[in-house]
C-alpha cells in the first residue's frame, strides 16, 4: 500500500519506513515534488496532523498520513506541547529548544513529561482517522545520547536508565510515542480494505 507522508523531515520519514516495514510504500513529499508549506496553527496535535494530511492528500490524490508530535512537561503546564518544534522562537533548532527547556526546568522538582504523537490518515475520498500514542518519562538534567532527534537527548526513561537518544534505534522504534501511534495506524489500515 502506498502511503504519502506529509513531511519533509528525513528523520521522521526514516522512522515511518522502519516502523511500518514491509507492505507499505512510504513516500515523502519531496519524492512527489510537493513543496507545500502547511501552517500548523491548530491548538492540538490532532488538529495539526489532520490539517497537514488533508492538504497533502488534496494535492497528491493518494492516501496520506501526517503526524504532529511533541513533548508535554507537567511542571510547565503541558508546554511546549504543539509548539515543541518552535519552542525557542523563530529559527529554532533542536539544540536551542533543548537549552530553553533546560532553563525552564531549573529548580523544578516535578520533571514528569510525555512525548505525544497524533497521526492522521486521510484517504482519497476524504474520509479520515486519527490515532494517538504516548511515551511517559522525565526531563533529565543534561543532554545525553547521539541517537534520535528533537528532545530525545533530554527525555529520560527510568525503566531503561537512559534517554531516548541513548536507546538503540530498533528499541526506540518499538516503544516510542510514534511507534505506538504507527502501530495503531498499521492495525487500522489492515482492517479498512482501502
């Protein structure tokens, strides 16, 4: 089954391919020559994912999936949330976002956090479905690890005694918020017959 992923993020596209595996031809926007910029202005992960998937499905005519994901920190009232990618302002990078999060967490005793991933799938006939996965952990006191991207260097999993950036990629692709949401997507698509 061909699935167009509404992203230009190569790391995200690689994770989609690894997690969905055989049976899916995962195609990125670049491969179809789609250069659309979708403004993520919804106030929920679900809203942003659905907006991206709907717009790219309209442009390409194929079944399209999009995700919106981020980190929600209890002590920061759920921030950065839907603003995770642009947490440190215009021109934000993974490093600047992580440094801002470390500053915001100074002196915080409650370090509980969760990664959230909402995935929307939109079919050529316009029907859609949204699926969601979460991974719970805590914010570490310093950046650790070389694997992953985004906030992986700060997201510590007590049961593994390491950050998600220290996990072997094959393990991360089994337990991550995106893996959970994609697992639900895979199950859903196997029963739709579309």
